[in-house]
């Protein structure tokens, strides 16, 4: 969901720049960080963004590079005259005080610094007349964000699917070690009995051994983990916005890997389980950026 897009609109007031930045989020949180957008257009823009980007923490920035005509401020000449007149009256009332400066120049500079002399009020930058141009710039910026996301998504797809393949390969490795694990468990039990000097009934011992090995059986976990891996690939390949569903599948994959580890009883299998957990954690981190 990480993305960035930028577009510009040429208006009579100057150059309007629209920037959109997105980060990971479970929902769609749009924040417009500018006062340039008229309130009556804000809802329309928010809906347009939600329809185009679907999810993410989305920040929208609008900035204006004003034209020379727009930058020039208007001086209220009538107000300057009134201020100057009042200052002059005050000056004339100061009898017996000598001022060693050019009085007229001083009074004029003082009048120009008075409140509201410079009119900085401007008409709305974005109006109904130029809205189509601004809307087109929003569309261009949103297209740029989605293009950015598409490029990131291609790299993301390659990464997560390769990690799912690694988990499947590690599961095959676990399966190849199962026969060795059973023999290792049998040998350890026999060695413990010999150390204790016990001589159990052979038939009863075999029954108990079978019961013990059934508790360590990981066949169901292997089947379910492979099914989850296939479901992960089917989901990411077929659905337009698979992010949330992939999160649930990853949880199920983790459950099967953890159960396999708890039943491992074999150093080689335990090592494979640790590697699978590492790959799954990286998939989980990356899945947060999938729509």
C-alpha cells in the first residue's frame, strides 16, 4: 500500500501542486493537509481517493506557487491617506518638540505600516470554473500512486511467493527426516530402558511405542500446511485485493508450523521448523503492504 504520486495544475492564480502519499493501514484513512481545497469539494475528493486507492493511510498535500500578479498585494490608498492625515494632526499638535528627520517621509512610512493598509484578501484559488483542471490533476496524481504501487507490488509478489515456495521445500525436508526421527526415538527409548535395567514385555513395549509415536505424528500438520500454501498462492493470484485474506491464511500456516515444531523430537526437523518460521514472519511483514 506504500505509494507516492504528484501532479500539477496551471491556474490563473499560479501553479497548483498536488502530492499524495500512502502508507500501510487496515482501512482507508484520508487526511487532506491543506486549506486550498474548498470545503464543498472535500467530500468529492475523499470519495475519489477511496475509490482509487482502497486502503492505506493517505496524506494529500496541496501547495500553490503564486503568479506574479497574484503575489502582488493591493494598497488601500484611501486608508493610507486617512492614516497620514491623523498622523499629521498629531504631529502638528506637538508644539515645542523638534524632530530632526524628514517629517513627511516619516509619517508616510508610519502610515504604510498601519493595519489593513495592504489588502491580502484573495479570491478562492480553486473555483467552479477551474475545478475540471484541478480534478484532472487529482486523477493524474492518483494514477501515479497506483503506478508506483504496481511496481512495488510486482517486487512484493516475487518476494512472498518465493518464500512460500521455500516453506514448501522445507516441509519436504521435514518429510524426508521422518523415518530417521522414528528410528531415533526408538533407539533413545531402548537406551533408556537398558540404563534402567528394565526388561519390559516385548509385545507391550511395541504397543506403547506405537501409542507414543502416534502422539508425535505430524502427517496432519504436513497436509494442512501444504493446503494453506496452495490456498495462499491461489488467493494472491486470483483475487484483486487479497491482503486481508492472506493475513488469515498466514495465521493458519503459522499454527501448523508451530505444532510441527512442538512434535519434532528431532534436531533436523526442529531446524527446518525454525527456518519456516523465519520465512513466514517475513511473509507476514510483507503482507501488510498488500491490498
